[in-house]
C-alpha cells in the first residue's frame, strides 16, 4: 500500500506540470491580456479627461506599439506596464519562473486585486469546500440508502414513483432551482426563513460555538439544497443498478440456499461488492460540484468562493489568479482521486494495490 501511495504522489508532479504548460500556452494565445486591458483603461480615462477638459492633446501620438490601442501612449509608459505585469520577459522565461515559484507554492500577486494569490485562494477556498463537501456528503447519505431500497423493491410502486421524483429533480437546473428557493424561502415572495447572501451572519464572531454552527448551516441550507437536488438521480440509479447486478450473481443465490437471511446477504456480501462502483464515482461527484457545479449557485447566493473568483479572473485575464486556482483545483482533484482509490481497500480488503504496476 505504501509503495502504491508513493507512486501516485510522484505522478502528481508531472501531471501538474503538464497541465500548467498546456494552459499557459493556451492562455498566452488568447487576445486581450492584462497589458491590453491596462492600456484600454488608460485610453478610456484619457478620453474622458479630453472630453471634460476640452480636448487635451495625446502624448506621443505617433508612437508605435504591438498592443492594440497603444498608439497614442508614450512607449516608456507601455514598457512600464509590461514590466509591472512581467511581460517584459519572453514567454519561455515567464513559464520557467512560474514553475520554479509554484514548486514553493508561490503563486505571485494578483494583477487587479492588490493581494497575494495564495491569500485570495485561502480566503475563498472555505466557501467552495463547504459547498462541495457537504453537498457530496448529503448526496451520498441520501442516494445510497435510497438506491438500496429501490434495488430491493425493484418494480414496485415505491420504485416507480421515487424514480419519477428524482428524474424530475435531475431535469431542473441547479441555478433555476436556486432562484425558486429564494423566491419561496428567502423573502422573495412568500416566507423569509433563510438568509439570501453570505456564508455567515454579520454578528458571527459574537455567537457561541453552538450558535456559530447553527448560523453556518442556516446559510448553507438553500445553496446545498440547490446543488444536490439534481445530483440525486445519477448516484441513486448507479447504486440501484450496482446492487441489482450483484443480487443476481451466483454467490448470492448460494448464500440464500445456505439459509442466510436476506438482510445478512445484502449487507454482509452484496454491499461490499456493490459499493465499489459507487465509491468509484465519489471523486468525480465531489470534483464536479467543487469545480463547476457551484459557480452559478455562488453568484445567486452571493457566496464569494473559489469558483466565482476563478471565473472573474479568467474574464479579466488575471493570469496569476487563473494559474494559481488551476493549480489548486488540479491538486485537490488528484488527491481526492487517490483517496477514492484507497477507500476501495477499506470496502474490500481483497484489493491489493501493491500488486499494481501502473
């Protein structure tokens, strides 16, 4: 087991390196980088000043520059902007510096937020982890028992109406359901039972420990409900089909022929084998909610998380934040995948990871 864990941890290094290089190349080719945006802001400010002051003359109007919109700026000013954002160096040099810094978890400073990237990530990460972790946990706590119940009652009225309910939930987009929850339960048109924004109340620091825990889950209730409602279907049906597949195998028939009760056969033999497939879906379920599923929910409920910050940074070409968030996303995803693999051995000790060569 230790050798397998070591191999997987070592594989994280080239994986991170490859993803960083690929995305660096892609982003460098995208138009409208931070230098262009800084020039556009200066040109916009200068244009506004010219209109207010009666048409002030432009500096160095004949200057040449490779940046669109920079023809009316002093070349020295353009060079200063390039130096400020690190674009006075070649792309390979910038990539090499970034890789060396990332090896020490030094992601640099944000171009537009006046803060270190690592501090921004540390500030936003608890929100995204709260949404991803609790949503995935609740989804599993509900979907697994429901899937087992559906498998043992396959074809019954309970199986039919529960399938209809979760499929309807699956068909409703998370952001649309979030809006519905706000209208009904957050003071929109009916009841004002839950807060509309933020992860904690303004007086959170003055609350007792029990009060802080209650306030925390009070704010998470609607966002998590919006996130999990559409994910029940996939996990429930996966659990049901996994158990149905195992229930029909020969070892189950043999166990029942020996006089074992249905409950003992189900939880003593079937459960361990059927759960392997369900556990295999945990990393993808968590990563899906953590990385992409919570973006619109963060926007709707004004939750300032990592997903929202990464989206805004990508739109603003805030490269340090984009690459730093991508690095953290990828690292968490790889570690969660490793944890999911190791959980196999807890469910079924027959799995021997040390014998695996790849």
